[in-house]
């Protein structure tokens, strides 16, 4: 504390850096989400999309979960925007050292880890080349490339999940928790 600051004025660089990274990422994400919502609500024809997804051909080839997502496409796009905006607000709260924001942010990161792990599992079950879903129509070379991509993204998503877990661990540490309770 050579800078003359009392313990109550100390702010960890870790919190500031993490908060700013998430503010920038979710700020851009919110802007993109807003544009996506405008586009989806003005340009997409929901009845045509639902008719196409519920046709007998689609019903036999497209997994139920994927059809559900397309049938509720506008809702999913809006929920993604709302979650990004909520994370932006929470990140600003973390930067301001609000304890409620730290707790909510930990929950958001935990949910993100679950979604990343779910994405790893989903790519092996829902995409072409996976067990059953259109795998007999795909050339061997394409299956090899798709398998490589699935493994690459499994490691990529797994790596992000590990980083988010590390951030959660740091946010739960006694020193960081104390810093948030002093503000």
C-alpha cells in the first residue's frame, strides 16, 4: 500500500480487468442482439418458417429440439438479447464493486459453463455426421472434417469453461469477497 491508499480503497486489478472485458464483449453483443431482433421481427416470416419446420420431411429428418427452436425463433433471439443486456448490467455492477453483481455474475458464469458443456454434448448428437442424423448421406472426407471440427470445438469450449471456472474461483475468494463488501 505504498500509494497511500487505505485497505478500504484498494481495488484489485483482476476485478477491473474482468469487468471491463465483459462490459466490452456484452456491449457489442447487446448491440448485435438489438440489430438481430429488429431484423428478425421485420424480415422473417414466422408462419412460413413454422410450416417448413413442421412438414413431414422436416419432421423425419430434423431433431425435435431443433424444430422447437425454429418454431420459437423470435423468442430465442429476444432471450439471447435480454441475457446479454442483463450480463452487461451485471458487469457494470461488478466494476462498481456491488456485491449483488458479484453474486449474480458468478451465477451467470456458472450457467455459461453448463451451456458450454451442453454445447459440447449437443454437437455430437444434433449435427450431421453424428450418430444417426443424416450420417449415411455424408461422404467419408466430410465426416472426417466434421469430426475434427467437433473435437476442436470440444477443446475450445472446454478451455473457455475452465477459464470461467477459474474466474468463479477468484470471485469466491475471501479477499475479493471482502473487497465487494467494503464498497
